[in-house]
C-alpha cells in the first residue's frame, strides 16, 4: 500500500514539474502578426518587384494584320518592351522588333531606330530588353519589321 502511495506521489510530482517547465517555455502567439502593420509588404524583401509602366500603344497593321499592345516597362532597374497576351501578327521571314523615332514609320535608316532583336513569336506575351544606353524618350513607336523586304508588318505608337 505504501508503495502505491509513493508511486502515485512521484508520478504526480513529475507531471506538475513537467507542466510548469513546459508552460514557461512557450511564447505567446498573435493571431495575425501582420495585422498591426500598415503595409506588411513594405518590409517583405520577397514581395513582387515594382513595375512602372512608361509608354503604351496599340498595334496597327500595315502590310499584315498586327494587333495587341506594346508597353515599355521598368522592372528591377532594367527596361523592357513588352507585348501583351493579345499580341498577334502574321508570320514572315526576317522579322525584327524595333523602337522607331517616327510615330508611323515611313523609312528605316539606321539612325532612326534601334533593333531589339528577332521577333520571338507571332503571338502572345513576350519581352525585349532595352539597352541601358538607349533613351526611350527618343522613340515614338514599337515596330514589327521585315528586314529582308523592308516591310512594316505593324506598329504601336506610344
């Protein structure tokens, strides 16, 4: 009988001491730690990068149907010419994406445009990096141009 009493006392003591020790190790938890912040994303380095739209224009077809929107954006310190998901043009040989100084490109001398590269696709979202040494304010349109035949497929005036 005495053995059962001491065993029960020992178990009870261990449970009491264990409960006190465990209670002291927990930190209180707030239901929503971000609720008190005015802008919780401002302190979050993983938040999406800021994107600033500078110039936008709708494509118009010239020699071939071309539609969609071209936008010059700045993201992460770089500038890009971006076509939206609605962008469409006909396929053709030797197609390039240009920034042109004329709103409606009439001629293509090398001092009037900057070549951003070959057209990636005749449809859908795509992006072309604009070199750092280019001042986008000097250009009035984005152009889909066939170099082989010197033909404007379409342009978007900013």
